[in-house]
C-alpha cells in the first residue's frame, strides 16, 4: 500500500489553474490598497518613534553660560541641544566619534574662521581637535555625537 497522495482530478486541477490567472490590475484600486496598508504600517510604527516636545525635558548647566538639553542617548552617542548665553565659550575639545552640529537660532563661531547662522551645518570627524566655540549674542545648537565628557576638553 502506497503512502503517496492521490493525484487531483483533472477538473480540480483545471479549476485551480483558472483561479490563478490574473486579470489586469485596476491601478486605482491597487493604489487605494497600498495607501491603506502604508497608513496602517505607519500608525503601528508610532510606538517606535522618539519624540521630545520643546517644553519637555530640562536644561542643565554643562559649563558656565552653556546649558544642555538631552533629546536622546544610545550608548555613547547623544542627540542634544546646547544653549549659549551671550559671550559663552565651549573650550577646544576632541571628538571620539563624528559630531554633527546645526545652528537652530543665533550665531555660533568656531575658532577664528567658521561663523554659522540659523540652519548652518558643521561636522567634525572623530579624533579631530575642535577649536573654541563661542556666541557673541547667544545661540541654540543641535548636536549629535559622543556624550560630552570633561576629559575631551583641551
């Protein structure tokens, strides 16, 4: 006695084959289904977003005249805001990882040659010495890089 399955009858095979034939897709219907699916995926993924409304979190003194507000930290990498009071100085320091900076408001001077206004972007590669950063009238900057440590200051 064989344990092999019995072959399907020809009429059943024909019906299965016919059911697999596709008609040309209605592009509008396909787009509606795609839109609904993507909205559902996006709604389900919101729980994985990191959100920090402007009013949330605390500004804490980092250095005289400079406050920091942490937005997010993963291991030794941090996203944060720095708020410089007029005339404040962030001393020269080394970067253990690449650091990105965007000026949100005001003006930031880095060393003698780099002056950035709102929207200005600056990146320093890992291991590079970054010059003193100052702001004559005060500023707020966004940074993403290594968690600041006193031993990085020169």
